[in-house]
């Protein structure tokens, strides 16, 4: 039989344990595990997408100067006399910048780039480049809307290219007018040459070739062309 004093001691310990448990139980759910990392109360900002490597928001002055030097070589005008009047962003339809050469295979992908307009005097030229200006091409200027047949324009430009040793793509027809010449030599007879004495309808065509202008006379079909001895205007 247990002694009454021993029984009372067990009851006191049991009662003390129950009181302690009742006091601590509300706090158990608020204690976070030690291993859990604290979560921030704000949203973490996401980094913005980066632009493709090597692209730029502007065309560097050094690349623009390369275009001026290229045009200078083509037309024979010092770079210092060539001004830049416009640099605008553009999207080209392929890797040839929309200006393929005959037989060239172009990658079929859109190319971000620039359109650069250069001016010297009253003449202007337009270049196309890629985003960094490393790839560039010169747009061919269309002939003035004068009604000049394409076959005559081609013959005149080919003759001018041979005489000046300039690339055909750098030559431009800046004026073409209908004329009537006094004879079969188009009014430009050579020494000892016999010319048919009849009026000949034709054209007077002025070609810009670098720093000079070449004036040609042709008959109506372009089968006869002659260069005037003095520069045309």
C-alpha cells in the first residue's frame, strides 16, 4: 500500500505538468522550423530582356564616315564635300538588305538596320546598312521620269562607264531631252566623215559621272550615240 505522502507528491507533479502543457500549447503553431528560409514580403523585380548582342540604338559616327568614304570613291568627290542629312531606322526583308545583286542568294530573315542619306550639292544618295553598319549597300537611283527608253539609257550608261572607268552603278542620268539633230552624224561629224543630210529625231542625255557630267546625243532608237566634246550641263 502506497504511503499517502508519496501519492500526494505524484499528484503535484502531474498537476504541474498539465498546467505547463496548457500554457505552452498556443505557442507551438507559431514557431517556424529552423530550416525554413524566411520569405520576403515584396515581389522580386524581374530583369528586363536584353537586346541581342552587338546591336545599337544608333549608328556610330565612324560607320557613317565609312559610308562617306565609300561614296567618295564611287563618285570622285572628296569626303569633306559629302554631308549626312538623314539617318533613320529601317527593317530590311533579307540579308541582302533588299538589294540583291544578280545571282546572289540572300538569307530570308528580317534585318534591322539603317537608311542613311548622303548629299553633295544638289545630288543625293541613299545607303542601307545592318544594325551596326558593318554591312551596307548603295541604292540605285532611278532615272528621271523623262520617257527615255531603257535601251537608250543602258547604252549611254555603258559607254560612260567605259570612258570613266567608274562602276556602272555609280553613274546617274540627270537629264534627258528630246532633240532633232541636223544630220545623220547628230551634228557631231568627225573629220572626213560623210553624214546623211536629213533631220534625225533623237535624245540629248546628260550623265553624272563622279565630278563631271557627260552629254550624249543619240538617234531615236539608240543605235547611234555620240559624246559631245565639251562637258554637258
